[in-house]
C-alpha cells in the first residue's frame, strides 16, 4: 500500500507557523511564544513543538537562542519552506497516482490476456466447424477501389468471397452492407475458399483484375 502524503503533526505545525509569518502575524526579529506555550496552543507535546521548531530552524526561518527564545528570522525563508512542502507533496501525490495506474494496468493486462486466450480458443473451435476461416486484407494506397462502395466492387462475383466485417482504425463494423465506402488503410474481413487470401489481395490491390459488370 502506498504511504500517505499527509504531513506529520509537527510538520503541520511548522507549516502553520511559517504561514503566519508570511501573513505577517509575526514580524521579523519578533520573539514568539515559548515551546511550552506553543505546545498548549496546538494541544501537542513539547517534543512535537521541538521538532516543528527544529524544522523551521534548519530552513533558517527561525532562530533559537539560548536565553532569548524563538525569534522570527525571515519571511522569504518561511515562504520557501511552504513551497518546498507543496512541491514534495505534489511529487508524492504523483508517485501515488503512478502506483495506482500501474495496479490498474496489471488488471487490464490480465483481463486482456484472458480475453485473447478466449478468442484463440473460440477461433480454434470455429476452425473445426467450418472450412471458411476469415482473412483480412488491407486497402493499400495503390488500390483502384479507394472511394468505391462494396456494392460497386461486385465483390463476390470477382473474388468468390463474402465481406463479413470492415475495420476502420479502431472501429470494427460487422456486416458493413453494400454502401460502405473503402478507404486507404481499411481492413476488409472476408470469408471464402482456400485461395481467398490471394484472390482478394490481387483484386483489391493488384492491377490486373477489373470490376465485372452485371
């Protein structure tokens, strides 16, 4: 499980103090409450306040002097401290999102593999039931039939095959009908006899066969 990006309690207190400095609730050089008073104010232990103050001291937001207490050092450093935590939390959030997406990808890959296996199994069963296995032929840029409908091609008369589907990009059109228009890059899905692949390829993309008249 990914770790939460929520700051710990002492970090939250440090951020609150820094924000108050940026908001000019504390002036540069001003002494703030002692640790015991801050502990009571935030309802936490003195140790939690010590960690928060140490965090701000390390970033030069505060100065802690023996005998003179906690002194505000810089508004700019307080602002930089806040921005640093925002950046860190953004990176942590993005990492969390990536981990979630990877988990989702694993699930999708698993389902895809199962689906492909089912398709292969189903196809194998169909091969035993019918001699007509579907083939796909791509419409090349040199095809004379780009822009023609399936009806205009007199497809069955010229190839002995039947168009059962048409792939256009990611779309699969089942039984496209006689008015479907062929475009470059389309995949024509056909069933037919043993020589159907060669017959359709030569007809669609070759330059010897012509459209037969009625």
